[in-house]
C-alpha cells in the first residue's frame, strides 16, 4: 500500500521511527534533556514520551496477533537499558509484524469500516510523526514534516479520530463544518464534520496537523475566531 508521498507505508514507518530513535539517542545521556517537558503532554518528559510511543507500537503489534485491544502493554526499559535501544527494538518488532501481516490481514482497528492491517500501518506512521515533533520541540530543535504526509494526517483526523470521538460521545457534533486548506499544497481541502454551514481554516499542511492535534496556538491568519474555538475542541483522543 502506497502512502500519499508515493512511498510504501512501511517505508514511511521505518523513516519516522528511526528519526524518533535518533532524537532519543541524542538526549538519553543528558538527564536534563530527558526530563525536558513535552508541552502537549502535561507532566511528561522525553523519557515518558518514548515509553508511551513504544507501548503504542507494542499495542498495535499485539492487535495484529489477535490480542484484546483493551489489553494495553506496560513494558518499559530496564534501569540499565538504553532507552533508544529499547525503543528501536520495539519499533522494529512492530514493523516486522506489519510486514509479515501484509496490508489485508483482518484485525481489530479503531473503525469498523477498515478492519485490516493497513489501518495500523497508516495510524502508527502518524502517531510517530506527531510525537517526533513533540520530542524535537521539547528539545528546542526545529522539526520539518513532509507536507503531503502531514495533510494525510489531517485527513486521518477527519476520517478516524473525530468520528470515533463522536461515537464515544466524548464530544458533540460540530455546529459548523471545518474546511481545512493546505496553503502549500494543490489539493482539495479536508472537511471535518457534516454541518451545512462551514468555516475556513488556511495554513500550511504541517500547521494544520499540529492545530488539530492541539500542538500549535491559533494565529489570526488561520481564519475566523469561531474556527479557533471549534478546532480547540477535542477532535482527537
């Protein structure tokens, strides 16, 4: 299965997890760096972020093998184990499991309309990309995203995350549809919600992804203040 960038999802996953592992490796011998606060995840430092992402990879790996999705892994590196090495091993275990499963293997997913393993290929790429940004931002480093991949992450929020929040009754339906246009791409907008009236939001693809995942503050150039209020709601878990 090919990602929006033209590369297979598993290649995207390898690239994203390796970048995350490298960021962790660059910080793990510095206690202050490992404790750097992750702005989007209160009370977390870099180590907490890495353990969370590793556990998320393990969760997807278990699901591919038929485990109950309510069974969340609690694994973490031992006190004398390299955090980067632990994360790298977990990420590779997941990548191999996804490769062996292939895109069409039936499995549980977050949406009943797509109960095959390709869902987890895409989901784990976007999970890693957002948390890679978290780690780089916490360490005060610049972070770049492929705009096409970032905009697919916005589409995933519209197709998977927001509908899931509605089904779980964690949020009320948006009173106006959010129409998200990537200013750095020549492509159709992503629409969140199905209300008759709409609000436009315009920003780069990376900014839109970070906005819907509550990683960036609103800027007036993005659109109307009402859109800021709606996009600030819980569109994602």
